[in-house]
């Protein structure tokens, strides 16, 4: 089966799978960033990692990027100018309060569909799409059921698997945290090395009650409505992705704050950890506002991937934050 | 002091102003000597060399008195619209209404340069958590907090989508501080698919008709907001008239660019040309006066061309400049290094292209918005640079990166590759902070090396 790689949660894997292709979440590794372009000043580690990965060769037949982040949009142009590999840039509107952007997102899914057909896929029937959406939903529920038994790292990895091929290969769960200082973690995408960051929090006495990173549960779709899936499954796909995923890139991004407020309250979180990369303007721009807005203390962690001593510095800041909350 | 074209310092301008006055200089209401702006805090003028013509005096005075014009408009009860990011579309709509004045709050990005950071706008942005990893447009946060540089607009409108993340994040921060914003989506401009209807945009690009329709829908929402604020409908007739007025400014600017860039000896310096181009974005809050200022510059340029005189040596290296500079001093520096600007892409070439007058006005504006070089691929933008660079005979290209700007991290490499390959000219990428004094020797050396390279490549 042909593989279609992507690295943004606004690309529905159900849509790729319904076309008979294998969705692959492109796990990026910030430590592997290399090459003259990947190390240019101002490039965020995620884009640097993507460029490095592309330079090494992405193990997929096609790549789907999005316009969610401006640097990714430029990275798409850069990669297109460097290689002839099949690539699709999906326009994901930032605004959402009028009907036009929603319609545009749907059109973009249709355009992506045509691209997938060119890559060897087949146009799904409504029934096939509805069945695929339901299959992904069932697997996500299966993962959610196991969540209390997972460590933060295991849960993060499981959520990533939910974005790939099914069935889910669930980890051997030995029991997650049931105590500790309850935290919500937010921030950009998890890179390959970020598992240790999640471990660090747990080792320091934190209990991550909600993973709001870009690749965490925050960006998983809500449940589809069965009756709508029967009538217009593509429209329902638009609803569970475009209409409901809370993200700081949206304008206005009130839905993200609604989500964060709800998570803090529902999980009785005592603190928020914002983990962001240098030159990620979208998260950086929110940091000050989140600190002012949050009903609980916020640790704003700017992390430079690959810096010597970065791990010790991050660990020290997490420990200090948790000591303050204890 | 004579009337021969020269680039002069502010001290020299004091004498020149007296000389022009004695010669019967007729000035508009905002006229006066340039020195007063330094007294008001615009201290960077002390480090600049400026063109010595009366037309340039009017240009500088027009630029540096915008704050007063906006305050006067507020006193007159006009609706002030802050048009953010789109660089040329919403202001055309706003100026189609009689009681509306649009300005460009993002223009605050030049305040740290003009006032040599004495206004502390960047420090205010720092205090809000928006540090120097962002582009200098973060100064606008400081301007809103201090309320010392422009009146708080009655309505903020901001395009978002295929725009730089810096401005998007900063505008969202602004909204979080209580300044309501009407957001409108400008999508990434992609190439039409083989089975899609394509339409030509102003300039050299095309786009799928569906995208034009989408942007038209977004601009319809902006139209409603503006009309609501103004208390009068923004009809197609009014828009069509507004487009014609905007095109009058754009035509003047196009003529000015064509004639100045093509002239054997540069009749006007790069700095004044940069400021002239900026007028096209939002007309410096007075559309009619913008046209008058440009007419003055055009007349002066034509006089100099006719007389075969210029402000620079005729053998100056012909440089195409990409991106606006955060420090205006850079334009002087290029000329001191032996170069001249003969072509530009300051991120708003869509504000220079004529808006179609033979289309329904909202569709015409949508096409103009989609022609924005920043909403498309940087490869498209590089093609525009090639197109214009070839037309103006560019011998080199300078990509002037804006520190922290999300688009600058990668675009330089893309533009250098396409332009270098297509035009076969050297491409230099530099980064220009709001004040370049500390790195001036480095920048100067790099520009001198570029000029030397250009001259070495010329046929004997």
C-alpha cells in the first residue's frame, strides 16, 4: 500500500485511508537537523527537522503539508524547488467565524482527494468514508480506554499511532500515574526526542492530566455524529477537524482558550506547562497572554533542540515549577 | 547651494530649506523644515542623507506628519480604520467612503528606526512577551500601549491566513489586550489545477477562479464592517470610484518607478523612492495628497532626466532590492557603496499594480489581494523579481532579510536559487535590524563587494 506522510493534525488520516492509502504521521527529529538550510537563523526546529528528514529521504510515496504555520508553507515551497517528490500543500484557513473558510477547507479536502487518486488511491464512496471515520473513531476510543494505564510518553505515542494506519498497536501498559501534581501540557508538535521531556515531568512529580501539545489529545477529532455520517460523511469530517480542533493558530483563537479553560477546570489542573520552540511565533505570541489569562500558574518553557545542557536546564525549570506548586 | 541634485544631510537641509523659502517655495499645510521632526524625536534623520529637492522635502514632511493628520481626522469625527497586514487592499475600500480614513498600524515597525528606539516601543513589546525573535513589526504593540504615535483606530481589520506568523501572532496578542479585530482570510495562492478555471491577477500571477471568489466573499464581510462603521453603504459605484482614485496614485508611482529605475543616472535616491512606494499602501492617510506628492517627485525626476543629471554616478551598480529595510539608513549605505536601486519588491508589489477597472469592483479587489507576493509561493515571488529585474536591467539582487520574520527564514535561499539561476546575476542576502550602526562596517563591506563583483562582470 502506498504511504502518504503528513505532520499536521488538520490533515485527517481517515481521508487518506479512505482513498486506500496508508496515512503515516511523519515523526520529526529535531536532533537530526542538518544541512545549510536547516540551520539558518530563524528556522524553527520543526521545519529544520522536516528539511533534514527530506534531505535524507522521506520513507513515503507522497507528502502532505499545510499552511497552518507560515514556516511550513515556505518549507513546502523549498522542498518543491529542491525535489520532484509528490507533495501537496493543503490550505487550512485560520479564520472560522464565517461559512467561507469552512467551505474552503472542504474544497481543500476534495483537492487533496484528487491528489491522492493521482498517487494511486481511489475515490471513496460515502459509505467507505463513513466506515473509515467510524473505524478510526473506534480505535481512538480503544486507546482512550487504556489511557489511565499509560505513562505520559506512552499516551503521546499512542495518540500519534491514532494518526496512522490501523489497527492501533497499543503498548503494554504497566500503569500510569494516579497521583502527583496535576498538569496540562501545551505547545507545538512533539518531536522524536520529546518523550524524554514527558518523562522528565513525571519523574519530577508531575501528573499530565491533559496533553495539549500539537500532536497530543487536544488535536484529536471529536466523535462523529452517526446520522450525519450517513448523509454527508465528508461534511462530518470537516466538522470533527476544522470546526472543533482548538488551536492557537485560529483567528480569533478563542476556542483554544475555551478548551484550555475547560481542561484546567475539569482535570483540576494546578499548573500549565507551555513548551515552545524558538522562532515558533504562533506559540510564542500566546505565551504572555496565556500567563495573564490562566487561572493556574504557567511555566513557559522555550526549548532549543539539540543544545548541550538543554536537558538539564529544562529539568531544572520543571523541578522548580513543581516545587513551587507543591 | 545650487539646485543641482544632491544627497544632503539634515544640517545641510537647514540651509537648503532657507534657500528654497527665499526662492519662493510654496508649501502645503504640513510643510516646514525637516529639523522640526528631529525635535519631535525622529532622530534617525540626523544620520540620513536625503535628496535636496523641494519635491523630496514635501515627501518627507508628508510622511512625518501622518500622526497629526490622523489626530485631525479624529477631531473631525472621521472613522479611523487600522488596516493591518494586507498592504493595499482594505485601504482602497476604506478611502471609498467619504468619512473614513485608513492607516497602517504595522507601519509602526519603522518607529524604532526613525526614533532610534527612543520611543521604547520594542521594550514595551518585550514586556508583553513579544521579544526580538519576532520581526520589528512588534513595535505596533508598543504603539497601541503608549497611544503616542497614532490614535487608537475605531476599527481594526487584519488579513490572516497565508500571511507571516509574526503579524498574525502580534495581532492576536493585540486582540487579547482588548482591541477587537475583524479578521479576514487571505488563502495561500496556489497554481490552478489543470481542470480549474484560472483568472489573471494584476501583475504576472494567475489564480483559480474559486480562490478569487473566496477572497471576494471575505472582502464582502470587510465591506459590511466598513459600511456599518461609516454609517453609509459602500456601494459598487463608490468602490469603483475609490479604485479609480487608488489607481491614479498607482499610475503615478508606476511612472516614477519606470523612469527613475530606467534612467542612466539615478534621478532620485533609493531612500526617497522607498518612501514614495510606501504611499501606495495606505496613502499615508490622505489619498489626494499622496497623488500630489508623487506628481511633484515625478516632475522633479523628469526634469533631472531631461537635464541629464542625477544624484549618483552613472556607473553605479544596478541593484534590485527585495524586502523593505527596517533601518532606512541601508538605502544610503547601498549608494555609498557604489550601488543604486533599479527595481524593488518590498513585499507589496500588489499595491503598485493597477486594480482592474473593467471588472466588478469587489472581484477586482479580490484579484488584487491575491496578487500579494507574500500569499503565494516564494518561487512565484522570485519569478516576479526576475520579471521586474530583467525589465529594469538589474545587475545584482539584494535580499534584505527582516530579523525574526517568519517568511525570511527560508525565502532568501529560494529567491537566491531561482533568481541567481534565471537572471544570472549575483544575489546577496543580508539581515537588516532597525538600527544597523553596530554592524554597519560588515554591511558596507558586503555591499561594496557586491558592487565590485557587478563592475567586474561588466563587459570591457
